C-alpha cells in the first residue's frame, strides 16, 4: 500500500478525516478514502468510510499532498 497521511475535515457538521496514500515510487500522496465519525458524549460511536476519491473536491480538499 505504501505510506498514509490524513487531514482533518468535516462532513454534515460531523468530524471527518481525509486519507491520502503514497505508493512506493510516487512523489505525492493521492486521495484514497474519507471517514466520517459519529461522536456522542466524547466517544466515537461509528465510523463511515467512503472509498471514493472523486468526493474530495466537494469538501475543498487538495488533489494531492506533498511528500515531506
């Protein structure tokens, strides 16, 4: 799979994270999946994952992330 990075974001007023992957040989991280967290009373109750990188622009997320 390679290396992963995440960015915090929000979806429908809920906490969310955008996941990016950098496969061996890549020079940038590319969109991989997003996760929306259902938090109640300070605890994560549910995580819904979306494995559709085409959704990233709708959340104003960058198309790629630089390798550090």
